[in-house]
């Protein structure tokens, strides 16, 4: 410093050589008190004595009294510490103007003391920090003016430069102003990201050019303001959820979540379903605020197995993101199988062979076919002659499995049930009603193996005897039974002349009046035939027995009752009691009770000694009974002529007897002739009629016995003289002589068949 000042002093001296009385000094500021400013005695050429004598004084315009004069030594000294900044501020050069005055003579000398700056001031900022709020969307190149630093020093000691650190986002730019000062700006050179760094702290340093350099710093505080520069972002691009199709409404499926790095409304995420073309919005709902995806409709695996929900998240700034929620619907066994009849017959004939197809159907289960919910099995009810045959693709045919018989079962209710394998299993069924149609496979069957009926003789023609009945197990026409009388003959006569059968009702009618005495029994066959094609038939034997009626009175065979002839029984006068007088022989062609005959002798009132007239009544046992009477003449005489004279008192009787004899002879000849003729005829037709002739032979009445020709009837004439007691004698055949005697009182007895009534004397 000393050298510098000496040089400067020299300069001044040289420059002011001619200008007497003026000197300039330069001193740095902040010199300590008493420091030498300049030797004015020497520099101005003033003797020290002069200074003393002249009473040299310093006069300064400024109030500040920085410099003092040491007159003794002729030196200017620093009286007060000089602060250039205080003295001059930014004015340069900074000079103190002094006047040195001398008296005797008055002399003026100008002294200029230039105060030279030293770097004694640090650059300073007015504020400790500057705060900025900068949007993160600020574009590159955006400028932000910073405060300048102040340095009281001047010149090189003033602020020379700035720096801003760190320099990540901003750089510093200095603009030279017109006034020479510098405008300090920071310029954004790299975008801000609030989300990365929402607060930036920078240090602005101002440095002066002094030696050494001094610097001052200020904090620049930047708050990065949010911009909607971030779209919401889903945490996952795809959410997958599996839900059973039976899930109820309101089921929460998933919660999607998107985050937005922005703040406030820019970071506020709202969710929505973006599907517009399908029906997803009607089935699913998302909660706007919290992203909960819920089911609001109903699912059906059979309609859709997969849904893609496009979820959009958006912030208030309109930025969006999207994600997918894949909803996979799983099958539940919620559908029973459905049975579809493809073809169906309502009836099959009972002769259908096993294996006849009755119905074809298919079965479908809308549930998934891959799992057990869609696997279906079908079966039919037990104990029916049908089975299911399954073919591919769930087609089934119902076929007959056995012989059918309409008569056993004319209708089947076939229940086809199908069930799937789901848990629990669902099933459905259909009932098919199948009619078995009739085939004429049953013949009519009579309700009895044979019939036997009775009819009382003398019936009215057309009388219904009884009814045969046959039933046919078939149906309708096949069961319509007609009755037909089968051809046969009875006693050589077609049976149809005896009976007829009503075709519809099976009632058997008698065609003619029957006579027990002619025919007692016959049989025929009735055929029952149904209306089928061809018809089936069966037959049955019907036996008809004719029952007797008491329609024939007893017939007196002996004594023979002729018109006018008188036949008398001759009883010798010597006859004892018990003498057989005669036999009354009678027959009744009826049978049974109707042919049981009883004989009664009417009491004789006429008491003639020679001839007696007995009246015998023959009664059968029928209801009512029928009777015949015979008159027996009894002559009591010792010789035949005597008797004869007793009875033949009229010539008319004798003539009658001759005529009778003639007729008898004639009849005998005719009968003999006829007999021979018949014998020849019988032999010739014997082969054909052998059977019938046998029946005829058996039904013949008993042979008329031989009667003694000497008796003649005396019908209604003659009386017996004495009262006789009569014994009743019974025989079973008048041709036999043996007889039994009853008591005398028993005059009224019945006998079976042809009976002889024996009259004997007492
Ligand atoms: C079949 O079902 C019908 C109607 O339910 C019924 O009337 C009929 O008696 C049934 N048939 C058989 C053979 O069970
Ligand atoms: C009657 O039925 C029997 C079997 O019951 C049969 O043998 C016979 O030929 C049938 N007669 C007629 C005439 O149809």
C-alpha cells in the first residue's frame, strides 16, 4: 500500500506542478486513526515554520471531520475512520475536499483526498428467502425474476456474479439493464413434477469481485403447484372374478382401484362402467366413489358365460384410465332337463313284436354339458313292458320290451323321467298314455262247459227255455258275440225244428210244443262266434230235458172196451172166496207220479144173482189227476151159454160182434202185410237209421198184452146179483200172474206204470 500511495502522490505532484496550491491524495477507506494521508509541507512546498506561523488550518465543507493537519510536521493524518460507503455511497470517485488556509499572508491551498474503496462489504439480499408457487405445468423457458443482491462496495468490489444451486430445474439468467445493473432471473429448463418433488429449495448466491471475494446468499423456495398432469391409473389392468350364476342381486364382485397422483380434484377419481354396446350396464353397477363392482341384474350361465366390464376411472380434469373386469359365470344346476317328444304313437297293437318303437324323444339340459349339471339320464317306470334305448346326442327311443296283451292291460301310463347329475339333481318327467289296440286273439268263452235245461212238455211254441252266455275278452267288434245253433238232428229231424237260438242274446227258444211222451231228452251244440276278422268261435253242448205233464189219462188195456160187445167174466157158482175173477189192466203213458195209477171199485148197489156190473175207476197221481173207468161184467153161472143168454138179449149186439170179428181179421191181415214190408224197409235203411231207430225203440210204449178173445164188454149193461168183497191185488206187470193181496179195506191204491187190478171173489 505504501508503494501505491507513493506512486499516486508522485503522479499528483507532477500533474499539479504548475498549479501551485493544490494537491490530491488517495487513501483507502477504513484507515486507522492517525494514518498518514500526505505530507503537505513537502508536497505544497510550504515550510513547516510557515505552517506554524501562518496558523495553518483545515477547512472542510463536509461536516465530517475525517482528516486533521499536523502542522508541526506538515502532515495530513486520518482523524476519523473513513467509511467510503457512508461517505459516498455508490458515488465514485469518493473525494474529500479540504481547504488549508494560512494567515500572514493569507494563502489557500486545496487538498483533495480521494477515498478508495476496499472490499469491506458483503453482497446482501434484502430477504432471507424468496417464495415461489410454480405450477408443475409451467413450460420450459418460464422466467422468474429474483432479487438482486446489494453490495455497498463499488466497482470491482460490488456484486459481480450470481449462482443458483442446485441447477436441476432452473438456470440463472442475468440481463444487463440499461443502468448497468443486472437483472437476475431464473429460467425453467426442465419441467417440474409435483408428484416427484413438490418443493424445491434453491440457493441464490451473489459474489463480488473483491479480493478476497465476498458472497451473500438467499434461499429460493419453490412450491410446485399441481396440474392435472396425471391420469388416474388402475392398480391392475384386469380384474378377474368368478361368480356362480345364482348369485343374488347385490353381490359384490370386485373392487377396482385407480390412483391419481394429482392433488385435490385432479386427483379425485370417479369410476364408471364404459360399456355402451352391450347389456353389461344393466347387470353390473360400479360405485362411483369407491370402485365396488356389484351385481344388479341376474346372471344366466346358459346365456352368457363371460362378461367384460370396461371400467373407466376419471379425474376432474377429464383424464381417464380404464381397466377390465372379467366376470366368469360358473354353472349352477339351475335348469331341469327338458324332454322334447319328437314322434309319438298313441296306440300299438297287442301283437306288436318286442322292440316296436313307441316314442322318440330327446332331452336337453340347458346347464353346462361339460359338467354333471348337464349330464342327463332317463328312465321309465318299472313293471311295464317298455324300455328306453338311448342313442347318441341324447336321443332316446321308447320301445316295447315284451309281448303286449290288451286283455291284461289296455293302457299304459309310461312315465319317462330324466334327471341330471347335479347336486342336488334336477329332474323332469312326462307321462305318455299308450293305448294297446285290440286284435282278435280271444275266442268267446261260454260261462259253463255245458248246459242242461228243463222244459215242461206242452209248452207254447216260441217259449224261451234259457240263455247261454259267452264272453269275449277282446274289445268292441272283436268281442261282439253271436250265437249260432249248430246243425244236428234229433230223431232224424233237424234240431232247428225243435229249438232256435237268438243270435244276439243267446236265448234258446222252443220252436214247437214238445211232447214228453215222444221225446224226453235231446242235445245240440251252440256256437259262439265273435265279430273279428277272421272270427274266432267256441261251442258248447246244451242238453234239454223235457219234463212230464199229466196230459194223458190212464188207458184201460183190459178188459177191452169195445162199442157194443159184452164181455163178461164168468164166475162159477162154486167159486170160493178168493177166486180170481179178472184183471183190470191199465197203463199211463205219462211218467213218474203222472203214471202212478190207482184203482177203485165203485160200490155196487145192484144185487143180481147172475150178473153183476162192476165199475172200476183208474186214476193217475198227477196234478190234477186224470182217470178212466172200466165196467167189468161178472156172470155167475155154471155154463157159458147160460151166461151168454144172460148178456146177449138183443140181436143188435150179435150183429155188432160179427162186424167186429170181421174187422179184427182184416186188421190182422193188414198188420201182417205191413210188418213184412216194414221189415224189408228197416233192413235197407238200418245203416242210416240204426241209432234213431234204437231211440225210437226205447221210447216205445209197452207192448199191448194179449187179451183173451172170449171176453166182451158189456159197457153200461147188466148187474151182478151179489155183494162181493174185493181184494186188491197189485202187480207191476199185468202180464205176470203173481200178485200181492192187500187188506180188504184198502180199495184205493196207486201203482206205478201199467198196473193190473185183480178182482177176486171173497
Ligand atoms: C293313466 O292316467 C290317467 C290319467 O291320470 C288315468 O285316468 C288312467 O287310469 C291311468 N291308466 C293306468 C293304466 O294307470
Ligand atoms: C266244438 O268245440 C270243440 C272243442 O271244444 C271242437 O273240437 C269241435 O270241433 C267244435 N265243434 C264244432 C262243430 O265247431
